[in-house]
C-alpha cells in the first residue's frame, strides 16, 4: 500500500459526525475554501508483490513467440518473429501488444521485441518524472513504485490507456491522455482551431468530444444577411478530416463524439444525419459495394467517424412525459425559432437510434448535479465514448483494473489487493498529468489546473459470472456497486493524501464547496447501498471507512484531482489484459469473433465458464461436459446437468440467452453514483426490438440517474466490429 510520509492524517475514529470533519477542524472553523499547507514530504510506497533484492521479471517464465496476423483473404499483413512474453499471456494478448504497442520500425534494431522493453519504457518514464517532481519520500520509495507498477502491468492487473503505450518514452510528443473535450465557438477561426486540435489528438491515439451547440443554426443569419451553414455542415467537414486520420494513423482509428443540445434549431437534422447515411450504406451494399468493417468503399459515406449524442435537459424530458410543446432557440439571442412537440422530437431520436445506434443521450441536469468544478466552467460534452465528462478544453488520462485478478481462489474478492492497486494506479496517473504533453495552450492550462484522471475497471461481467452471479441480478448489481464505491473512495482518499504532500489542484479553492458536496453525495450513496450478501457487505464496510477518510482529508487538504474515476470501454487494453469482458459490459456471447478494420478475424472463447461452474458447485466431470457443450453450441442452453436456476449466470449480451435491455440499464444505475465521470456502455438490443423499446430505455436511463446512455440494435449497421460467433445463435 502507498502511505504519505506524515503522521498527521487521522484514522476513521478521529472523525466526528456525518460531515467527516476532524474534531480539531470543528473546534477551529476555517474559511471552507482554505486548505492546510502541503507537507512537501513526498509519498511512501509499500511493497505488496515485490522485494527490494529481486526484480519483478525474475519470477516470470518468459518465452519467445511468432506473431503473424492475417486478413480476410488469409494474407499476412503483420509478421513479427521471436518476440518475448510471459508464458501466461495468451496469444491474443501478445499479438495485440506486439502489433499495437511495440514501438520502432519492424525489422530494424531499434524495434521493441519484448514486453520487458515496452513496460520498462513506460514505467521508467513515470518513475523518472515522479522523482524529479518530488513525489517520493526516498529513493527506496521510488524503487518500490517502479517494481510494484512493473509487477501489476506484467501480471495484467491493470493497464494504462493506449496513448501511454503509444507515446511515453518515445521521441514522439508525450501525449498520455486518451480522453479530450474540446470547445468550438461561432466563428470560422474557432471552427478551424477545432479541426486542427482534433487532428493533432487523433495522431496521438486519443478520443475527442465537442459540443457544437454554440454554432448558429441554418435557420439563423450571418452578418452578411445570408443563412448560416449550421453545425451539421461543419460536423461533416470534421468527419472527413477524422476519416483521413483513420486511414493514415499507425496507432488506431480516430474516435470522436459530437454533442448537440436538444433545443438547437438544427436538432432534427443532427438526429437524422447518421440514419440517412446508414440507409445509403445498405443501398450501396446491395449494389455490390464493399461497405463492411474496413470496406474499401466506406470512405464515400459521411458521418462514419463519430458517435453522436443529444444533450437533453430535465425540462425536455418532463415535456416528453407531458406531451408538451418545447422551444428550439436561436444561438445568438435565445429567441424561439420553432416550437415542437417534445414527444415527437423524442420519437425521432429513438427512431434514429433504432436505425443506426445514433444518437445517444447525455442527461444534462444529472451531469451538472455531480459537477465538482462549476466555478471553472460548465460540462457541455464528453470524450468519444461518453465516460469522461468534465470541463471544455480538458483531458483525462485513464487506467483500468482487471477485476478478475482480484478474485481469490476461494471465490472471494481480494479487498486489500484492490485497495493497494487503486492507490498505486492513482499515483501513477497523477504523475502522468505532470509530464504529459497536450496539443494547445488552453487544454494544457485547464488540465494542469484541474488534474483530471480516471481510474476504472474491466472484466466486471467475467467477475460476476465467475462468482456465480447473473449480470442482471440483485447479487450482481450489489457486487458491482460495492466494488465501484470502494474504487472511487480509495482514489479520492489517495488524491487527498497527494494534496497534503504536493498541493491540491489549482482550481480547488474556487470549487471547494462544490467538490466537497459531490464527494459527500458519493459517500451518502455508498451508505445507502443495500448489500445482497456477506461478500459485498464486507466490501461496503471497507468503502465506508475509505469514504470517511477521503472526506476528512479532503476537508483539510483538498484533493489533488478534480476527477478520479469512470468506466471506459477498454476495448484494446482489455484484450491485452486477457479480459473476457470489457469495461462494465457483460460478455457479448460465450463464443464470439472480432473483425478488425484490417480484415483479420479473431475467435474469442469465454474462459470463465469453467470457473463459474465450479463456483456453482459442479464437479469436474460435469464441468467438462458443460464446457464441451458450450464449445460445440456456443451457449449453455440444453447443457447436460446444468440446473435451470443457474442458466441466468451465463446470460450474455446477445445469443440464445440474452440479458434483457433494462438489465443493462439497471447495472449502470447501480454503479453510476460512485463515479466521478460516467460509463461507456452500450445497451444491446435484439434485432426484433422496436422504436418503443428504445424510447423506454432512454426514459428509464433518465429516471434512474444515468449521465449518458446509448443503444445498439443487433444488425442495425452493415458493419459491426464484434459479433456473436455463427455458432452462438442457438
């Protein structure tokens, strides 16, 4: 565990009352925006997995492998022979790490050829930066940090977001953040700055979001007296730029989010723009054009490089329920341009999402209610996947923990190990904020002033399955809520300890009251959580103590970070960590295939089924028979010896037994109160779902307090990257 080199922090028994303030603080009132001076002593790092006299690599058995990736026609497009990985890494994980994260020109002496080189490059840069910035109390603590971080990465306990692997320790700009929110004003100069900033960020492997609601609508006039082009026109231009980076980027495709407020006069055009293009794709496909994932003709279609979301207010959602009129307002003077029926507009949103999975929704008032820094500016957009929601022109560096690495052999959750990992990861992320490079002075200033980071997790679906819990169950939601609460509580407690040693984030003083209020809301939500059994009750007990410490320390010192947690999609890093499930998602199917933009096809078989069967009390003979059934049929329906009450444990997002759509929404609602940011999550719908179903899901997401929500109806897009294997349809 990581502890500050000071004895001034009170324990839980030093608290007085629900406000979490130390008794001394209550006896000596202060200005609520004041914090105690930093100690400047640095941080002590305790060892959990390593020893000073041995390197973490020494306990690993290493082996050489050949990485050969082939396209749809069987032609090899990537070949790297003799690369080195631990023997417990799957071939899928080593294939992805080699092809995506190893730096240097293939076939040259400077090319990375071992996971050791990759990890040393990244960990070495973090350790050196931490030393120079005074993070460590001693050289021994710096070495402990280096060893512990190395151990966690090599053993697939967590992963930084992809830009860290792409850029850190290389001659390239040290872009570490994966999540950016930009701003654009109603001027051509600002629009060009937006295009340029996006291009620079895509080149570094980041995702970008922007709210275009400040742009005048096509129903308003320019100073020349001519109609404005409207935001959709400029979104089209930005999409084309992203498409060029998508095909030329050596790291990963461009990823972006475009948001428009629901009261913008061009809202209908925005809502329908991607649905119209999907109709075009189907017509062209039927005419023989190649428009699947990575298809050569896809570049001729517009709006294919961004997720779209509509930012809806509580007032709009209430108008939908009441079937009331709703005003669309001019950008410059706020006058009413048109009055529409809210329910009809909501229906158009749902219909478009049914047709092409866009737009999603951002619930504006819920987002604002959890804003830690309202005095620094509003929250108007998110990153490309809707998990990072904070100030315009800001960035967040993320890391995700592999929850399956905390499942003990006896089926319990390793609380102490999880706490220690969150502490270390938060420390590493804050160090990265200091040395990470950002593309514009404005983004640099806002990010350095608020130090937004995001600790999250992957493999929740696999964890619940392995514990014998159905994803859509009281037990599953209780466990997810407890783990998420503990994660954010520890992150905030560690952030407060960093503030004590190094200072609170620059913007804390003007946002102190709001930030303390939000942390208090998190703690209250945790106290109100209902455990479903002794396992999650024990996790919540530890979380309660951590929340008390986080609040008490924050009252004295503030926090080092304005934003500490979220749930990212973890698409690439989840596979590198050998996760069966990504982010908060359940498994897509027990057997599935992944189609990449380069044409390669990977078959992924769930590795958690056998462990889940043992947790449910099945003997080895029964386990072998059921696993063989899954291998043949792709599902557990009809498996020999599997009790009917256990079938739900193996329910997946699609296939013969799929989780009900509202089951996805309920899981999101269970964990949302414990996150600084939001959740990157798709509510999977069967092909038979209706527009009414989409409406109900979007309404329920608002009622349950989600910040963002998106849906995907199976088969609604001609090309979908991840799908159930053909053998899973039952």
